[in-house]
C-alpha cells in the first residue's frame, strides 16, 4: 500500500490545485477526476483505443510492388 503524504492546497487563478508528490505521479498528461462522497479520486486516463492510436499515424508514402494473383485451389473440409 502506498504511504500517505500531507500536501498543501493552493490557488492557481480561480482553481484550487495540489502538487502531486513524485511517488504519486500519474503517467501521461491527462487524468480523470471524480468525487466519491467526501473523497476526491484522481486516476490516470485509460489507454487510447487502437483507432485513436491509428489516427495519429502518418500515411505511408512508399510505393508497394504489385502482387500477382495466384490461382485459387480447392480446399477439402
């Protein structure tokens, strides 16, 4: 279990903020925050879906060689 740590709250403009100590750092740059009763829960964002990742890829510029079509052979089941 991760040990507790006393942290200070401060104002950042009109928002309340807290510095997250190194041992509690979350991966990535985004997180999800929700309230459960009197608790404030901060969780890392779930991994992106495969479609989200594919959308960030650059198109392939390479020329692909043509592939000769082979005759189909019957298959016995």
